[in-house]
C-alpha cells in the first residue's frame, strides 16, 4: 500500500520535475495533467500575493479560508506547495535554484514579470539548456494588447463565446466561470506534452508562448470560417438548431427539471410521435419535414412540452432513447455526482486534505491503458512543503533553511 505523497511507479511522466509559477486556473490545469501522471510538481506562490483561487468561492462547508477553496484544491492536487518572496534577493535566488532543478517551468503572469525577477526563458536557458518553459497568459507575450491585464471572464467575451450564449431577444449571457481557461488549458497540456516528447528525442528544450485568446478561437473555428467565406456573423439561438426540430430543453415533473430532445431526421420524428402516443402528428403536414417543423417550431415545442410535463426527466430520457430519439436529462451538480456512469469511470477522486478533510478532486477526462492517472496528494496548504522542497529537492541545509525562514524568504 502506497503512502500519501508517493508517486506510483511506471507513470508516463515519472521523473519529470516541474516548477509551477502559474496561478488561477489555466496554468495550474496545464501542469495538473503532468502531476496526475507522475511528474513531481512544485507550485510556487507567496503569502503576500496568494494564488487568486485560494480566496475564490466555493469554500468547503461554506467557511472561507485560504486552505478551503474548492477550485484551488481541484487544480492543484499532486503538487508540493512552496511560498517564495520573489522581492527578497534570496527568494529570487531560491527560485533560480528551482528552475535549474526543473525540466518544465510554467508561469502565467503578465508578460515581462518573469524577466523582472531574472526568471525569463533567456535567463534560465544558460543554466538549464534542456528546460521546457510555457507562459500562459490572456493574449500572449507580444502584440499591442499583450500587457493588458485581465481574466478569463473578460476574455470569454473577447473570444466571441458570450455573443453565442443566450436567446436572440435577450442580452448575451456569460458562460459560467473563466471559460477560456478551460478551453486553452487542455490545448496547453497537449502542446507541453509535444514539447517534452521533442526534448526526449533531441535533448533540446524550448519556449512555449500560449495565448489563451488565440487558443480559444480554435473552438469557434467553424463560425470564423463561415464569416470569412459568407460574411455571416453567428449570434444567439437559445437552444435552437438550424437543422433540427424539435430541439430544446423541455420541462418535466419536479422543480426545475428538464430533458433535452433533439430530432434531426424524419425517422426520429416518427419515433417521437409514437413515444408521445400521438401517431396522428406523423401525418400532419405542418410537421411532415424538418423544414416544415422549423416553420412551425413554436407550436411543435408546445406539443412536446405538454407531453414531457407529465413525466420525470429520467423517464422521458429512457423512453426516447429506447426508440432511437436523442434525449438527455439536464442534470444538476447533484445528479452528476451521483450518476452511475460517472461513478463507474471514477471521475471524481477522494483524497484526505489536512484542513478540508475528505474531499473530491477532478480527474483527467481520459485514462491511459498502461499508465493510468492516479491522484495521491491533496492540494497543498499554503507553504506546506517549504522545508521538504528546499532541503530535499534543492539541497538547502537545515540551519540555512531556518535562517532563510527567519529572514522572510518564504513570506
């Protein structure tokens, strides 16, 4: 039986060492992929400038605290926690020791911040030629808007997602959270893995400039292509689809319970008519083809909703899926946590946190057959592993560590 904190054997990134200067969501999520597959990760922050997610709700048991934030915990498991005062000369010197130790350096500050600390790629490369460094920020390291500060919530609007979300007769709706952090984070992880594979084959490191703005545009590429060719500006459609009807979320029995139904083909339409026990609708000229169903969509939605309101959402879903009609319950977070398929996939992993106790952690959305991920360390308390990192990873003596602590190096 492994002890908490021990890295499982034969993990794909076992032996890879990461200095993680990133914070908030996108950067930590990129690094988390490595940590979940065996890399040794040191997450660096400061007591005077915390990782912003430490002060962002939700908090465990709704009790605020810098070690109780669920989002910070979720993106920083399998990481050691180190606090460094980078304004202190010895703090910067320790940071240089850390990047010399590392195979990967990740950061998500405003462009120029790492250079001011003497930790840019140009500074690191002479002492660590094989290092792979990734900078993840809103709009990249260069260009007219590169130095503008911001968060993923604003960037989500700039990347066009907000204009697509909501109903055509209402103002745009902001998707939950910093949406571009989640889209760019996955792409960033893939890029970082490619760089590590290149390093493995050639022995050469490299610098990755990840613009979250640019990365997120890949997810609206078809709409950008439509504009470049046809001049079409995509906008809000609510739950509608140009090539399907009915296509919406329909009310079911219970408080705020819904089932999404999507009918694309005539065969699916006939099956829906039978399931609703309204076979006469199949011969109704108003609904004979998808074009006619789109013309009379408002009336069609009322008919479908009158049927779904009579049954629980899961019953509607099961009935329609059985006859080949695409349908899915609109699940809330409680439904997801108790979904039998999610439990089967072990999608949420439980770890014992020193302050939050038994806590759920998100796992990667894929599983490697020969080297599956494993979550073995909860997110660190602030500065929890200062001594461990300094004395075991960086070779600092005990007496020297105590002196540095007294001098404010770890503030």
